[in-house]
């Protein structure tokens, strides 16, 4: 796929990380510098940067920003401060495993370098964060290539939330498959679920599709059943925030409904994700912590109040799709079909 990304959602610039502040999109393309671990925590919490791989990458840079100015002479002090910072950064958002995965990887790297001088260990932390970032770019490209083989000619694809370059190091996950299919001339049109309540579909995916010149139509989330009933959807493809050992998949709220609908209409339902999203420590989806977000996201639409004062709200940011509703999981290593547990173990150990 010969495609030059029209933007970089995350960039490392010598002593700071620069992100597109996604809360301004689609109206304005605003880039902000994050100079401290505290600023990184805040950017993840407020979803200035969001999407499972993207928060893992930014969190990794955040850990480096937290340790780089420490004046400690001893390894033990550096390690315990890094450990405290990793826990702090990880507390910003609980569901996507990529954040804790990246932080654990950095902590393991620090420990493995314990005999080295402190300044050298700090450089190793930065190098590892940059490696995680570059690795994600490569993984996303491969996901697109592998997923491309599942897409029929003239495909009409429905997607949910945002899985593009904004949500990853580059290209995206499910978005990368869409991009690949488009460049292979196989794509007729993408249906973009607007993705209530924060509208990642209409604000972000539509913005990315426009930049990539891919034909799409935006629909309200509740139109998905009707579109499928009318034969207007050939397949559903979306990303993941955490996939457990048996293939159960946590993703943006509304994903499970789409899986049930796809099943009812006999339409393939695909999940695309890199290996960093597969959590081999959890057996099933019931063990995944689901983030609950502020009631304001539901009771207000922008600045407009859309529910009476004091309305009680339940606002889970994610849901869990049981593995039996998933036709295949597309990873950088190829397309994985059920039985996911057996096949994950073969591929990822
Ligand atoms: O709450 P968000 O916007 O961070 O949720 C993101 C999603 O659910 C994405 O679908 C998922 O992270 C996959 S990103 C490649």
C-alpha cells in the first residue's frame, strides 16, 4: 500500500511529545506539546489523545518525561519512582490494555538495565518508547495488508468509533484494512457510525476518511440494523481495546449491538488489533474493567443540555463482545479464526 499519511497523531520532538488534540477535531487541527508525565496523564484522561494503541504510545513517552529529570543516584530510587509513575499514568484510563502493556514493557526494560548508569537507563527508556511507536506503525500496516484479503469486490463496510491514524501510531487498525481495500480498488463505500456519546465516528473517522479520499456516508448508530436489513452492509470491521485469551473483545460502547445485528443478518463481523491489544493474562471478557465516564457526556450535546437537571446516567465507555459473535480477528501476524484461544496460544504463546 503506497499511502503517505496526511498527519501524525503523535510525534516525539527531542524533549517533548506533540499530539493532535483530538477534542478540537474536526473543526480545527490543533497540535499541543506535552512536557511532563502530568500533562500526558491529563491528555489521556480528557481524550485529547485516545484509541488503544495511541494511549499506549503516549503513555510510554509520558513515563520517560517523568523520569528524565530525576536526580537520583541509585537504581532502586529510580525504579521505585518509575513504578509509581507507571501506576499513575495507567490510572488515566483502565480498559485499553495497550497503556498498561506499554508501561509494563518499559518497567521490564528498566529492570533489565539495572547494572547500567542511571543516565543510560533513562536513554533506554526513551529508545523503548520510540521503538513501541515505530513498531505500532509497522504492525498497523501489516494489519491492513492481512485484512485486505477478507474484503470482497465492491465492498460496503460498516465501522464504529475511530480506529485510524489518530488512534494509533499510523494507518490504524480496522481503518488500515479499509485503506488497503480502497487502494486495491475493492471498496464501494464505508458506513460510519457516528458513535455516541463522544462522536469519534463523525468527528474523527469521517475526518480521516475525507483526508484519505475514501467514499463514506455518516449514519446515526441506531441506523445500523436498518442498513443491514436493506442489504447495504457486506461486513462490519472495527478495533479493540482489550481482547482476552478466549477472543472476547472490549471495544467502544455499541460494538456488542453491532455484533448481534451482524449475526442476525448473517454478515461477517471482524475485529482488527495488534498483539499489544491481546491480554493473555485474562481468560474471559467478564474480567475486563469497563471505564465509566462522566454523565455530562450523555446529558449534554456540546454546550446544549439534552436531559433534565439531575438526570441519573449510566455511561459505560466500552462493552464486551463474546467471541462466538466474531468471525475473525485480524492481527499483524495474519487473520485468526475461531477457536481464538487455541490459535492465540499458537501464535503469541
Ligand atoms: O474511548 P476511545 O475513543 O479511546 O475508544 C477507542 C475505541 O474503542 C477504538 O475502537 C479502539 O481503541 C481501537 S483503536 C485502533
